[in-house]
C-alpha cells in the first residue's frame, strides 16, 4: 500500500486546483508523511476519532497539532525547504489535512487508523524529514545506515551552505573535476568498444513510478477523468444515468445537481466511486445549467468526460441546438455532436482500452479493478446469436489467468440488449449471451463456481435507444464482483450496484426492493412472478 502515492493522486489535485507547481506538490507529499505519522499515534487519533470531520474543515489541522509552536514549525520548515511562501504553505496544509484524513480512513477500512498506519509505516516513513522528530511520536523517523548522512528533506529547493573559508571551495572541487574527467574518458572508451552501444547508466526513476507491495518499482496507472453519462427518454425523463468519480464528495455534488433537475428519477443513477477516477469534474460547477438543457430534449444523450461534452439526439435540428445551448452554458468546455457509429473502431478501441487496463493491474489486483477492466471491451455478438466473437478471445484468455491470480474472486457476468425486440425475447437473449461468456471462460480453465450469470434484457440501459450509437452501447456484457455474503436476491448483491434490484425486470416496477404505488405489500413481499438465473 503506497499511501503517499494514493494521497498525491486523490488529495493534491483538490488542494492545488490548476496550480500544479512541483514545489507545492512536493510540499504536500512531505506533509502527508508527517500527517500520517501523527495519526499513527493512538492518543492523537482518539481525540477526534468520534467526530464527524467535514472535508472542508480547515480548523481540523489545529486539532491534530494542538501546539501552535509545532504548527508554525511545520509550515515554516516545509515552506523553507520547498521555496513556497509561508502563508501559502499554511493554507495548503489546512486544506489538505481533512481531505487526507478521509482518504486514510477509507484506505484503512475496518482496521483502526493508527494500526493501519503503523502496519504500513514503511510506505511513508522515508518521506518524513529529520526535523519532524520533535513533533512526532518516537520511532517514526527512519534510521540511517551506519556512517551514512541522514537527509532531512526530499525538496527540490536549493541547499544553503554556510560560507566556507576562502579557497576551500576550489580545493573541494578539484577531486570532483578529476572524477568527471575520468568518467568521461571511461565512457568514451566503452562507446568505442561497442558496435551497438546501449545506455550505461540506470535511468532515474520518475515521479510516475511507485513501489508495489512486493517492493518492486512499477509505473502508476493514469487517473481516468471523472465522467457522467445520461440519456433522456421519450418524455424527457432520466432514462439512463451512470457516473465514474474519484470520491463521495464529487458523487454527492453530481447527485445534488441531478436531483435538482430530474427529481426522484436521479436516485436510479449508478455510481462507480473509486480512486482510479479523478476527484474533479471540470463541468461540475455548470451542471445546474447543463442538465436542464439536456432534459428538454427527448431521446438525447450526453457524456461529460474531462473537459469535453459529447451529445447526441435523433433529430439533427435538435442536436445542433443542443450543442449550441450547451456551449453557451459551459463556455470553458468543448461541446461536440457524436459522430456516426463506426462499430469496428469502437470494438478495436474498447479492446485496446481493456488490454491497457489489464496491463496496469499489477500483482494481486483488486477484483473490482479486474471486473472494470473486462467490462471495457465491446462484445459485438451477431444479431440474434450468442457466439463469442473471435476478436474478444485473446482478452478473455487473459481473464482466465487473472482469475488464477485472484483465487477468491467471484464474478457476475451480466448480459444486456437494446430495446428493438420484444422484452421477453431480449431477456432470453441476454441470458444466453451471459451464459456463452461463462461457458467460454470455463472451457479455458476457470472454476465454474467462480462465475455467475444474469440476463437483464433491455431493463438496464446506459444510453438512449433512439439512435444507432445508443443502441450499440446498450448491447453489452458487463462483469461485476459477486458477493454471496449479503442476503438479497437469494444472497446476491453486486458490489458496484450495477444490477436492477427488481427480481422480475419484465414488469414495470422495482417493487421487490424499491416499493412503489403498484405494490400492495409495499415491498414486504416478493413479486409472485419473480425469477432469477445463475
């Protein structure tokens, strides 16, 4: 567990905003290590363990270090070492503390925070400067090897030295110059002896590299932009809604905007909250203006990802107006109409993205990351058929090896269709396609008890069904983590809430788990026509 890398990816962007200067980033990295070491102390943590700490509580930092002299020392030392204004340093620290606290609590899960931080001390101890020993519990500063000088900073700031005796600088420099000359001669000789010379030195690790649980250096995966995909129905209702966000704060902000526009329909929006996604959405502040514009266009779709908004609608005039109105509402965003469907390009791009996501999983991957990576692929079944396309087989073969790496992982394979055929037929076809996927994986060696299937037919769309592009997206296979410990739908619950909770999705309600007006039992009894498949 690389705690510092995690906090740098999740907290620093929220604190720094558009100001991504390396000095401030390094200052925060070092603060995170000092902060984690402080929280590792039981007495310190227990003072506020039962408090509800707000993410914008800038007074929280003062409660972590109640000694004002210590707070001043931290700000002064960090500011000096990283060439940052002292007032700015205090502000960065105050903003970062509550956010870092929530992220650390999330990482710790059910483990007490002090225990978690002490168990993972090695992941952040080397970031703690020597001067912090006076403000931290004993044993937090890493010991240096015998005879070695202990560095007190990882800063890029210039090192200030006391003025030395006149002439001593040149005396000290002469041996270094000699070594440089000898090194250059040796390098030239080596180059001359090679027909195909290779680099002699070992590349310096970049800041994109991290250390995994086995102590091996790995390249950290890029953070995906947060995204929101919605579609409206024939009556401009919220027909489909998915979001991928980096934390619950962003999820809450997006949900507030959806609820303000679509009312209770927003409760059906599915969210994947994971630190693989950004905690910032550039369009979030304009959602109050953006969403009503889309709501007024029947059978429209919108994808917000990064600084781009992509929209579609079945009527060309309505689509052009939609683009124009959204650009006026969000001038800082790039707004564009979705192009014609290029199915082969969509398939190729999806397989490339899925392969890349698998490449970034590393050793002992998180099952949810595995499911997410496999779900990126487009499985383009032939019309009315459930035969796995050859294009997907190489990637599915990799999935077999992944499941061998994570023996406790169980996956649910979910089939979906568009709305072009009869609902009962779509339900049957989606189940057959999910079963076909399971059969292929089992045939390649996966334990069949590790795979469950479910057909959802047309009941769980991610796009509108009025355009070719929307129908193409709704015809899909999804993988989600299966958790048999929960007791719903015969013990089935999907960890990322990807399934419709209704046990009978052929009817027009979700009354089994979400009571509504047409359920006389108000959810206390199951739909008598309910049925499930595994």
